[in-house]
C-alpha cells in the first residue's frame, strides 16, 4: 500500500513589532479586531510550511487561563488544514506558557473550533481576566459564541521524566 510522505512540521515564529502590519492587514480583511495588537500581554505567531504562510494566531495569557485570538488563514490556503495547524501551534505555545484552559469568542468559526475539541460554554463562566479582555468587552453576547478547551498537560509530566523544560 502506498504511504503518504511525512510532511515537515510547520514552523512557528513569534511575531515582532515589524511583523504586526501584515497581521493587522489580514485580520482587518477578515473583520477581526486590530486595535489592541500592540497592547501589553499579547503574543502572536506566524505559522508557515515550505509553501509559505499558513496563518497567524495569538494568545493573551492570564495565568492558567488564556484567550486564543486572531486565528486567521489567508484565503488561498484555506480548506487544507492550515487553520487546524495554526490553532494547534498556538495551543501548544499556550501550554508551554502554563495555560491550562483556552477560551475564545468567535462569530463565524464556532464549528471550526468545535472540530478542534473546543466546547461551547456560557461566557459568564469565563474567569474575570478573560471576561474583561478587550475581545470579550468588544463582542456582544448576541453575536459571538464562547468556547473553551482544556489543554492536556505535557506527556513528560506523566512519563517519569524529570520535571522542567522539555
Ligand atoms: C476559520 C479559519 C481559520 C479556518 O481555516 P482553514 O484553513 O479553512 O481550516 P482547516 O482547513 O484547518 O479546517 C479544519 C476543519 O474545520 C472546518 N471549518 C473550517 N472553517 C470553518 C468554519 N468557519 N465553520 C465551521 N467549520 C469550519 C473544515 O471544514 C475542516 O473540517 P474537517 O476536519 O471535517 O475537514 C479560516 O477560515 C479563517 O481565517 N477565517 C477568518 C478568520 C476567523 O474567522 N478566525 C476565527 C476567529 S479567531
């Protein structure tokens, strides 16, 4: 039987200030907020494969709770797993940063995130830091769906390896 070739894992690169205009342009083209990209506490990543940009994603970490935000894939790369790769990459970065629960609000992509293991939840169940984030303050309950996913702890924590950075 023919086997699918193994593709190299996407590269995941933290954005620096000079990269933010490209992110802002893509977010704005998709109706996503751009006003607070440079505010403190935001992190963004560029995810790419050998053909170039797969997409961007961002995180606001508030201790063990994190807001997944700004997940966006260029139109020409959609429908082939790019969004899934971006969300997985940012979730992994969040986990490394000590986030145990990811939260998000979305207007048009609830089904996409549900396919990645997020579950719909009442936004009133979000902790205060998440509830008072700009995204939660700016998106009204009537239009946006709140989702949550609990992140699996690192495998090393259960496999007998010494604790610490992998
Ligand atoms: C949402 C988005 C990131 C999805 O990117 P993508 O590359 O098309 O997603 P993938 O190809 O990885 O899709 C993974 C799965 O989700 C499904 N899916 C994709 N977009 C979806 C959507 N808007 N609603 C429901 N399901 C969706 C796909 O059909 C696929 O399903 P499958 O596993 O059964 O085949 C992309 O459409 C986008 O950038 N949208 C604009 C920005 C946005 O809305 N971001 C989310 C808010 S932060």
